[in-house]
C-alpha cells in the first residue's frame, strides 16, 4: 500500500523561505507525476506544483518564480522549495503522487502539513 510521508512546513515570516519534502513508500509503482496541492478552510484543494518523471513541471500562476519543485525518481521523493512566501500562501499542503492503473489514474495523498506565513 502506497504511503506518502511529508516533512517540513511550519511558521515563517513574509518574505521567508520553507522547504517541503515527501517520500513515497510501500509500492513499486511508477508515479507519472508527483507534486503538491494546498487547501484553506472552506475551499477546494488546488494544485501548487507538479513534476513528471521526465522532469516537466507545472506551477500555479500565483507561485511561479517563487516556488520550485524537484523529484528524485530513484528514491520516489518530491521536494517543494518555497521562497518569498506571502500570507496568502498560508494553507495545508498535501503531497500527491499519481500512477496509471488499469485504465485509470490512481491518486495518492499525504496527510498534509501546515504552512503559515505571518509576521
């Protein structure tokens, strides 16, 4: 059974930096994409950044030029480096890994980690 374990997050002042890491274990499945989503109370979970196993990346417009996503395919890990953080980046961040199953996409999620940007 796939498990995604996140680390990082916490409280940071505006303009500061944080790094989030996620490690997938429990399966030999090949994840086509890995990435990060975030969610605030009462709102949908939105994509922040994702990266394919070939290294192609996709970012939400609000984080372009501030965040950088990277992955280690051999270790099934994904990292999100967040710079110049803003109060509106405050959210619970979820790691995601997606694999192609039997004619469908299978999504796996971490437990979530809180990021708070506040003075």
